[in-house]
C-alpha cells in the first residue's frame, strides 16, 4: 500500500485482500496506514500458506525502499 503521492510504503499480510484494501481505503486498517494515508494498493503476491506469506512479508520489509520500488515497478509500472 502507498499514499496518494507514493511517498510511503506499507507492507502487510492478509488472508482476504479485498477486505483489507477496503479497510485501508476507509482508514480503518493499521495505525500506520491511517497516519500516512496509505490506501492505494500497488503490489501483491499470493501464497498457498500463511507461513509462506509471512516469510515473504519479512523479506520485503527487510529490503531497502529502492528494492521495494523496483519490485512494484516490475509488476505495476503505472
């Protein structure tokens, strides 16, 4: 998720993407997304298990902002 001006990046994991995106859009998601207005979905991945999703979330969070931007741009260049 990102803000309207793409100034912040939020990484999270959910088992219901549509519901979670709606929560962020309504500003009822996380405290971080509320504070920074991160309500625009720019990237997602799908996994078979919660374990795999959590592992990947940690990998993404550990990366630099530049790595995250490159990941987003490969999937979503617009």
